[in-house]
């Protein structure tokens, strides 16, 4: 029972972390594109 509880608690955190990481990556990618277009 305790093992299942720990698994359920850790999984959403991993998913949330991955979603945030993906959002940051996309944000940086689009920002980089805008910055490059500004520089050149």
C-alpha cells in the first residue's frame, strides 16, 4: 500500500517537471528565433 502511494505521488511530479521543461524549451526556442531575426 505504501509503495503504491509513493509511486502515485512521484509520478505527477515527474510529469509536471517534464511539462514545465518542455514549455521552457519551446519558449526559449521561439525567443531565440525572435532574437536571431532581430540581430540579423
